[in-house]
C-alpha cells in the first residue's frame, strides 16, 4: 500500500484498484468499515454510489453530509471513472476530490485488468511518470497547506490476483484465517480447480472446511469429494446472500442451483441457515459475546460465527421467528402436496 497522506491528517480519498475484487471487498468490509464504529452505527454512515449513474451533484451531497454519531463516514463509489472520458469532466472531478472534508472518507473502487507490464485502466510508465493515468498523477501532486507543500491526504492500494503458482499457499493461509487447515496436496488440488479466482476459492474453502467439520486438516480426497468442479455455484453462496438480505443475488443463485439440484436439498440448507441465524440473534439479544455464541450454536470456527453474527444483525428476533415459521409452512405444504417447493422458494426469496 502506498500511503500518500499527510501524517497529521486522515486520508480523505482512498483509491483501491486491481483485478482481485474479492480481496478489495474483504479489505473494505474487514479493515475500513469496522473503523467507523459498531455495525449499526457504521451502516448509518455509509453511502454507496455507482459512478455509471451518480452525477457530480449527488456525489458532492454524499461527500458533504455529516456523520451520524461517529467521527467519520464513508462514501463508497464503484466505477468512479465510467463517465470521466474528457478533460473537462476530469478537471471538475479533481475539484470534487480536492474538497472532500476530513469527516468523510471517499473510497474509489476501480476494477482493473493487468496486461503485460501495467494495468489497463490506471496505466503507469516508470520511464515517464507524466504519462501515468491522470488520477494517479493527481494523487501524487502536493497541496499547499499554510503556504507549505504537503502530500495529498490520499491512500492508494493495489489488489492483484495471486499468480497460479502462489494459489496453494494462498489457500492454506486463508484456511488458517478461518480456523481450519489444508494439506499442501489438498491446496494444490483446489488451486487446480479454481485457478486464481480468489472469490470462488474462498467459497470452496469454507464449504470443504465445513465438510470436515473443522476437526482435521483437509486432505486431497476431501477436495475431490466436496469441491465444485469448474467453479459452479454452491448453496453456501446462496444462503450467505440470503443471510445478508441480498434478495437479488440470492434469487439469481437459487435459479442456477435449481437447474442442478433438487429443491428439497436446497431447502434443507436454507432452513439450517435461518435456524442458526435465529439462535445467534437470541444469543446477541442476551448479550453473549462471539465465543459464547459459538458455544451455544455448536460452531468452533470463529470465522463462521463472525459471519453469522454479521448476518443476524441485519434481522430482528421477531423477523427471524416469522421467517422460520414461514419455512415450516413451506415444508408442510410441500409434504402434503399443497404446492411445489421450487416456485415457493422463489417467492420466499423475493419476499425476504
């Protein structure tokens, strides 16, 4: 990470770019957002915009809005360069960036592609820095503070996908972070299946660790049995989307899964997910911490427990009780022949 910020001033602009979108989102979710405050307060102090639709005035308004019960707020802008094709638009944009207040952190998320010697969008030229992308040149330009030149309060961080040769090590490290372990042979086998797709690798790691119940190291045979060849959608990704109340993504994944699996198998995983969320919500309402919550629901993985806590906070206890009762109704209707399960699941996800 290149820190170009003044030591006495918090960065106001964060430029995150590269082709490892999973790492970029993980950094945002685990490193930046928690610094705002508790999840409930943090969510109130985050604005998410898309540069393909958001105009300059909408961006200015989001930037200038004061934080609520927190020192700072984040404005997360995806595709920030989408409409900045001309010199005039770029100059106006730089004026906006120069006036981000200290109470706001503006995060620019730029999906880029590495080809040969530089990035396709944020190009750099070590022989002539003047040919670098205009946003990088702007970030490096000093600013005057009380008559003295100071670095801009900007942080640049590049997220590059691991090389294929490095993926086994990446998989082993990611498994340890989640409270599990992969043998070198198993990690190499999974790398052969997913390549350097870190998001898909992450989903497969979670699934395979759950398969061995986090009780032992994952072996080659476990990967051969439990991993999804070719990076197919798996039910873990879908129930996570449901737990995050992302109905659009959950519905998309549900339709893909229904083309490959029986509805009853998918339904069982959905019931399990919301049963766990209900138990976690009850534990949170009783004031239990993460370790105590894990003991209550019978999960040893701090990663899994942390994810469930994050999801449970998006629901009230009453909402989860209603959802669980609705799932029981679907089960009874299906078994009594009152309705088909697949379309019922479709409706359930839409109403989530």
